[in-house]
């Protein structure tokens, strides 16, 4: 490696570390971090054009759907190629990626994600035994440290989305146990997806920590402001943003089949 190449590499790593620190600071801030999920470069650019955008998050479900895969089954290489393209488009805006469950080797997955510029990630536990899931979190954090990046891990627990018919009280207790274990293993925040009521969100914050949980905005969920008042750190929207876009596409297609026209209000965002 030449001196010039080494300097460029060091500059790249410093910039990457700065973006990671920015993302962690956004998680810890009193104001809830609103991240609008994107799935390709053009969707990222549309969101990046808004001055309110402080960070981006990729939606694994949406990227998988774009390539024709069911959620959770897309090959890692395809995910990393797409999120790398999104990172390139994002410039200095930090990007957090959905890395499913971390694949077979979560440490190596993390190193490869960092290599394409990712500075944070969602990694789901799929309700593995708590000790095993916490060990995977620890491996992710250690791999990021080796790369010199203060990686913002949004450790996801499926305590609600894979709960089946168990009582909600059991899911709350499970989420709290898992959340504490993941924070102890080095996670930045704990992602608890599901339609969480104010009472459930309050219990999770009390059990896991103020500004230490992350939620998803789904139909029937609270608003970002309501979650913020309860002490939630971050809200994202998963595959729903792509669904909104596809709904608009399908609706305009119906109109065009019925001899309609493209609405005059359409903006040239591509």
C-alpha cells in the first residue's frame, strides 16, 4: 500500500468513525431520531433531499422485495451491494442497515458492512436463547471495535413479532430481559418492533432504559412525538415506506388503464 493510499484509507476510516459517532449521538439525544427507511439509491436521494433528514436506515424487507426475495432470505452480497450504493449517495449522512439476523457469522457480516460504509445496523435475535443472542451482539460490537468504528448497533428482539399467542406481559418481560442483556453486551439501543401501546412502551423504557429503545411506526402505533415523550430513542418505518410508494404506483397505473393522466402535482424526484 502506498503512502497516498494509506492516507486516503485513514481519512475514509476517520470519516466513517465520525458518522458512527453522529448516529450514536442521535440515539442519545432528547429528541427522538426519526429515520425514514429506504431501499435503493433513488429512494435514498428523495429522502436525503429533505432538510429534516439526519440519518438513513435501509429496510431489509424492502431491499429483499426489490430483488424478488422473501424477507430474511436475500443473500448478504446483494444486501451489501445495495447498501453500499446508498452509503455512496448519502455522503456525510450516517446510514444504518438492516442486516437481518447477522447471517452465519455476525462478526464477519459486520466487518463487511463497515467496509462498504455502514456505521450502524439492526440485527434481529429471532428469539434465539438469550445467552446465544447476547454473544452474537458481543461479537458484532467486538468486530466493529477492531475496525475502529463506534458502531451504532440497534439490537432487535423479536419478543413481540414472534410471540405467537403468549400473553403480552410475557413478551414485555422477555423484551426487557433481552434488552438488558444486549445493552450489557455493547448494543447502542434495543429495537422492539410491534404495535406498541403507550403502556407497553412505558414499561419497556422503564425496564430497559430511557433513550435506549427503538420502535417501528406501523398503522395503529403511536406518533413519533408520543413515543418521544415516553423516552423512546428512535423510530423507523420498515417496509411501510416502500408499501406507500408501491400503493401510489399501483393507483396511478389503475388510473392510466382507465384513460387517466399523470397528475400535474407529480414531482421529478428521479
